[in-house]
C-alpha cells in the first residue's frame, strides 16, 4: 500500500491506514483465528478426554455442576484474554509498520505516532476491543460445547477437536462480517 501511495506523494496516510485496519479489523480477527486454532483445540481436547474417560460424570456425581466448574472458567479466561492479546497484536503491527515506514518512506517515529493518533478514533478502538470480547466468548463456547459432546473414544476426541477449530474459525469470520455490516449501517463514515 505504501508504494502505491508513494507514487501520489501520500505515503503519510500509511500510519493511519495501518492503525485503523489493525485496531478495528485485523488485530481482533487474526488473534481470534489464532486462538480458535490453539486454545479452542486445547479446550475441546481436554474436555473431550474428560468426557470419554467419564470424569465429567464423576464431577456430576460429586454434586458439582460441570458448566460452572469446567466451562465457566474457560469462558471467562478467553473473554478476558482476547482483548489483551488483540491489543498486543495491534501494538506490534503499528510498531512494525513504524519501522518499515522509517526504512522505506523516511517517516520519523514521532511523526508516525502523531499521524496514528490523528487518524485513530475512539470508536475504532472500542470496536476492536468489543469484537475481541465477543470472539473470546464465541471461541470458548464452541470449544467447550464440542468438548462436552464427544462420543466414541479417542477418535471422537480428534474429530470433535477438528470440528471445533473449523467451526470456531468460520464463526469468527462470519461474526466479524456481520458485525462490520451492522457497524457500517450505524456508523456510515
């Protein structure tokens, strides 16, 4: 993008484009896809193994609700973790873009940060953080549901884990698309 903008003398737009694109869209989406693949698979495999080895039934026999004991902590962890990781991804992307802009377009660090600050709106940040919270709930909910509904031994755990990852990634992308449609209807700038 920077090279195309440089042809027209507008490479100073790169910092704002990167900041908005990552804060509102790419940061939460890429982080959600990574967490769906890594943590969603781990949650599904762990709960699926517990389901197959009848540990979930043992927890129920002790009078402890598996949703409160097994699912709620995982949902809360992803709900709180996603915005933190998304923020780190956003900062890393902006910093990397700053280094590249300095090397290729001679944009000074301080000037780059001024352009980012001028381009980035509070609603862009809020949108990215809100998406991150919701992606965490979606990924955690799908992973826990697939894990607790495993049947068929070790093969069932593998199938459920694969299904959980694919479903989570597709759901995150689909939800992101729907969120963006609703966002552009209510904030048409």
